[in-house]
C-alpha cells in the first residue's frame, strides 16, 4: 500500500533509526513522519510510538527533552488527531507521498495549532509535558 521507496518512508525510517541529520528535521519532515505513523499504526499506536521515537531522535541529535525544548506532548497529540481526521477524509490507499503532499499543501502552515490553541497556553511547560485541551474546536 505504501511503498518503502517513498520519501516519507525514508524520512520516517531515518527518524526511527536516529540517522536523519538534524538540519533535515523540518516541519515538513515532522508532518511526513506523523502521517507515516498514523497510516502504518493507526492513531493510538502512532502516538505511543511517536512519543518514544521523537524523544529518542531528539536526544540523538543533541536536543534535550526538557520543560522548554524537545518533545511537546500537546503539539504531537494535536497533529496525530488532525492527521487521523485527514486520513479518514481521503483515500488512504493512495501513495504515502501523494497523501503527504496533499496534507502539507492543505495544512502545512507551521502555525496550524495556533488556530485552535492560545499560543501562551501552548508554549507552557505543562502543555509540553502533557495534553491540554484546545481553546477552539479542532476540525479539518
């Protein structure tokens, strides 16, 4: 369904293996990795694996997972849920790179989460450590 030779698969594998250069861990790469995980594992297991894998990747490239840097629970959980809504709304049997291109075109704005969360709340240590509810309803 999602061939191993795709760009999204390659990026996801390199994050999992902690071999992706830090400079390539862009917002777009985050979105591709999130989409890949949701497609391969479903949203619940994707979130479980992303928590572990992003944290491990961060450490491998020298990014500390602290109250102010590294892994962010609310942003990760938000994107997994948002990606899952997207996947449910499209033909998920399409090639993963086609789905990624569409998702990025439609929802690739780096400030997407700020449509639903107050920035001051989203950037707190609490939101980084655990899920906080959005300020506005989250819909595609």
